């Protein structure tokens, strides 16, 4: 997780800055981060609330942005089925793109850890702690961060650092290229629809490529 956290720190600081810039106190910004813990959708909801949008609109927007976690949680469920209900609830609360990718890659491509749940929690909890501390730092600094420091640039960098180790075969590259192209093309789509469609079409393209390779190998 260490290389990924280098990009998460400025990402979390952006969330803290967004809270105080939209009228929250430091305590409120940190409480909002603890309750929502939702990255991009957290920032989107803060901007909407700060601009006077209804709470229902902010909740709906955050929900649409986070629909990808339906796929993530479905993929993680078989690996965490030995957890208690409380353990599964905790795991769902701290689920992030980064923790999912790190844990799932270990489950699929290498010898699985002896305790899959603890391995996942190790990745997810360290992310959660880093995010909350970064949000606190951003809220304390507020607008005092110079504009010359490109905090926002660290957001895509953290996801690139997450993606590159997973590109181990051509179907994975196909999925990344198709998903990225769709997301960039539809970047202005309402409700962050481009990201959702990019994830769905990229996954489909990678799956079809893998099926084609299997068919060629059997022919």
C-alpha cells in the first residue's frame, strides 16, 4: 500500500479543504469524512451542499458515483464469507478502490494469504487511517495551501499507481484502454456516468478478449 498512499495523502487533503471551503468547521469536515468515507463522491457531495443543493441531490449523486462498489463487493464476498456479520459490515464500510485492487490481485494472481480477511483489512485500515488524517490536515490548512501546489494532480496518479501492476496480460490491457477511453470521452456526462460506463465496458472488453484467446487456444 505504501506507493499508493503517497497519492492518497493529497487526495484526502483535498477532501478536507473542500469541507471548510463549503462552510464547514474543521470538526464538521472531519465528521463528514468519517461518516461518508467516499473519496470522489465525498468531494462531489461537499461541493453540491456548499452550492445550496438539496441533501437528496447530494446523496443521489454520491450513490451514482459509488455504484462501482457493487461490483467490488460482489467480487470480495467469497473471500470474506468466514467473517462475522460485524466483520462484514466493517469490511464494507472501509472498502475502497485501492484496498479492493490490492487484496483481489493477491487472491487471484498469487498464493492466497492464510487469512484473507486479515490481509484485506490490513490494506483497507491503513488506507482509512491515512485518509482521515489527511482530511484533518486539509481541513486545518483550509485555503492556506498555495494554488501552485497541484494537490488535485495526485488523484489520478494514485489510481495509475494502482492500475499499472495489474496490467500483466493483453486482456487486462484491453480492459484498461477501453475503460479509460470511454471514461475520458464521457468525462462531461452527468452524474459521473462516464466512469461507470467506462468500468462496465472496459470489464466487458477484457472478458471478451480473454474468451477470444481461450477460443484460439482450443481451436
